[in-house]
């Protein structure tokens, strides 16, 4: 198999600037791999990447160099990028074509999706793309998940694997995994009660019925940033740098445990700034 709308609100600034910016005018594959090693990423584990290409600064060879660096560094593990299509797939356009529908979450995710050997899960709005050890098994079954990050799907498998989650040039507000924690651990108002009919076309051309209960929080993910202070104080969030961008690195199980505790005390915790 291959293969939350942004709200026009003013969000609070996260209080972390990260390490000093690099003095290098341009970054190469070699320097990026060196930085990945310095971040403490397990090259034989599972890594989910959310990344802003613009935040990286000048890259020799542009976006392909960035993907090359990640692929080379994670060649003994499983590398995962989002293949999301929630922006263009919905009630008015209910079909996601796993082979042809582009991602809606940045140029680098699309470059990764098109790489040889990458498998894309068959979720209509929140697919993940994977390359490496066990990639086909990792993406299998997402067509049976009826919410963005439901139990048993790819996002849940990140928790099962205790994946590392790397945010490059973006903060927790862009961590879709936290939406998964909302679903699994009782957050109020995160998922619509209305079913939306959707379909996925597989690489082989088969049309699958994949109905969805979609994200419903009025603030989307724009409150997730407030979790960073606690994550850093508990030592589960580490800051670093890739290119010119500030990075945030966290383990899936530790992050879920922290957020689940907040939601147990207050299921509406993520519904306000």
C-alpha cells in the first residue's frame, strides 16, 4: 500500500528559543546528519517528523538533501512523515487517492511521499508515510480507522512502539500525535458525533468506504503549545537544532502519560488557552 483546519486565532508564544543559531551560511547533508546524531535520535527506532522547510535555512541541494539526510540516518529504523490530506478531502471532495492525492502539510512531506520504497497508509485524511524496517506492516489497517487518530491505527502504533516525535521549526501546536491522545484518553469535544462519508482509492485502484468522525475542537491544535512547559520540566522534552531550526524531541509514551494525566483531571483542558 502506498499510501484541523487552522483557525485564525492569536496563539500564545512558547517560551523556548532553543540553542543559538548556526553560523554556517548553508547546510549540507553531512551537517544535517551530524546534527541528527547530536539530537539523540535512535537511528534504529521509529521516528515521526513534523518539519518546516523554511525554518531550516539555506540547504545545499534544497529539500531533497533534507530527505536524503533523514533517510540515511534512519536506514536501520522506521522513518515516518505525515501524509495528511484533511485540507482537500472532506464533504465536498470525499475521495483520497493514495497514489495521487498530495499531502497538505508541507513540501518535505510530499517529497518523502514520492520516494521509492515509501508506503502510505490508507486513511482518507490523516495518512502516514513510512520507510524502512516494517514499513508495510506499520501502515496496514488505517483504512479501518473511523477517526483521525483512532486506536489501532498508525498514530496508535507510534505509542505502541514508543516512537520518538521530532518537531523541526514548529512547536507542539503541530503535533498531530496529541490529537491521538485526546481521542484515546477522554478529551471532551475533540471528535465530531457526525459521520462523514469518505473513500480511499488504493494504489491498485480499489475504492474503499472509509467513513470518518472528524476533529471538532473549535481551537483545533492551537492550545497544545501550553503543554511544552510541563514536558520540559519533567525532562521528557529536549530542545536542539537542525539546520537553523529549533527542534523539539519527545517520546510517545512519556508524552501520552503526561497529557492523559491532565485530561483525567480536566477533560476540557485542551479546549482553552
